[in-house]
């Protein structure tokens, strides 16, 4: 068991030392995805704004929510980051097959490449989110620091999630389609544009949906200037658990992935 975790930490350390490599690859990915387009990565921002404005217009009353545009914009930012990471992770190693089989780069390089790519995309979306929040009349307060801390926590958990989903996706190619459908359903099952209350089913969905708590730790400090301690504790415990699983899987399967592709 110790050997497994030692192998995992060795791979992570080697990967982190190559930060210039995965940072450059991530930037290249963003450029390739928008090559020959007039607006380039600005399409990431426009896509985010289109989603937010659609939900704000359709569900404009936002029952039980005082500042509905802020509620939706922050919730959508967190959701699009999380769902994008999970969806892309399912076929990460399959997509990187040529590099994995042709080079000896640590697995962590590919994990951090996707992490950085997701952060760059979220950076564009964050600009739109900030604009909507300020436009809706929400002022910048000291409580926003809690939101920043929550974002750091989510980012810290991201590589672990990628490792787990990517390894599972390598052995279960159909997983990418399952995850895609689950994320589409999750968009409506997660309190992005609706609030708890009104029915027992909605309350239960709010309470037992794990994504709820990751939205809350970012959204509540911005809207109310408070940090939901219970939600933060749940997210922290989830993060530790996910990292333990990820370290085990990375240490055990990192040398076997190349033979599975």
C-alpha cells in the first residue's frame, strides 16, 4: 500500500516540475479549439453569457431568490467549471493516447494540462460573471474572500477528480457517454437557477445533490457575505476522500494505462 502511494506522489512531483510543459499545452489547446474563428476564446465568454441570460430570462422571477441574476451567474460559473472538468476527464487519456504511448511524460502532466485548460476557460467566464454581479447591484465586500477561498478549494480538488474519472474512462470507454447524460440532467437537478423549498422533492434534491454544496460555498459569500460552514466542511471532507482515492488509483494504474489504450 505504501508503495502505491509512493508511486503516486512520485508521479505528481515529476509532473509539477514540468509546469511549463502542461501550461503551454493547455494554452495551445485553447488556441486550437478556436482556430480560424474571428472572436477566438471570446466565444467561451459569449457561451457562458448566453447560458446565464437564457436562464435569467426564462426563470426571471426566481422564486425565493432576492438577486436572481447573481444567483444564476455565480451558480452557472461553478457548474460549468465542474461539469466541464468531469466531462472532459472521461476521455482524457484516450484523447492523449499518442503522447502517452510515444513519450514518458508523467500522468500528472496530462491531468494538470486539463486542469489548466479548465481554469483558463473559467477565467473568461469569470469576467462575464463579475460583470453580471456588479450590474445587478451587488457590491464587492470583504465576504468575497470566503468565495475566493472556496474557489481555491474546488481547484485543489480538480486534479484528483480528473485522475479518478480519466482512469475509469480508460477502462470503461462507455463512461464518457454516461457522464455526458448525467451532466445534462445535473444542469437541471442542481440549484443553479432554482432555490430549495416549495416541495419535498425539491428540498431533497437540494440537500442530497453533492454539487449543491460546491455552489453554496462560492455563491453565498457573494450574495450574503457569509460562509456556509457546514457546506464548506462537506466539501473539504469530500476533497480529502477524493484525493485518497485518486492517489491510490494513480499509484496502482499509472504504468498500466499505456497497455490499456
